[in-house]
């Protein structure tokens, strides 16, 4: 009877871990969608050279369109936006790394709980087989006593 309670407990734990894993997956998907919505930032391929090229292209466009004084204001705004963008990219990368690590850990925990559940199920089957064998042995002994 202890095994059945333990099995039920492990099954609840497995369900809880699966719920946590699904939650982590949803969080990861939301974060990825947010990164894509915020300008199509791809954290895998972003590097300093790409950012420098974007800065150069934006700077050249603003010079061609505006006067010198307006150009300075736009460059300052652009620099602020780039700084904010770099901070948000760094934060998003860090968050994605944390979520990825957490997801990996939860999957490991879930796998270990499943293995433990399988062990207890096998143990329950073995105990049931032993009980059946014991009942048959007892019945044989009673038959011998009664009919011999």
C-alpha cells in the first residue's frame, strides 16, 4: 500500500513538472516573439559589426536629409536609441539564457521523476507477484493439511 501512495505522489510530481516545463516553454516562446517584434533582433547572429553597420547607414541617411543642427539632434537621439537597443538585446539574451537553462533543468528533473516512477511501478508488480505466490503457497499448505 505504501507503493501505491508513493506512485500516486510521483505521478502528481510528474504532472507538476510537466506543467512547469510547459510554462517555461511558453515563456521562452513569448520572449522569442517579443525579440522578433522589437525589430527582428536575432540574438544568434547579432554582433558588434552588425550594429556598427546599422549605425553608419542610419548616420549617412540622416546627414543627407537634414541640416547640420537637426542632424546633431537626430544623431543624439539615434545614439540614445542604439544604447537602449543594445541594453534591451543584452537583457533579452540574458533572459533567454536563463529560461533555456531552467527548461533544461526541468527536463532533467522530469526525466528523473519518470525513472523513479517506473521503478516504483516495477516494484509494485513484483510485490503483487510475491503476494500471489504466497497466497498459492498458503493454499497448497492448507490443502495438504486438510486432505492428507
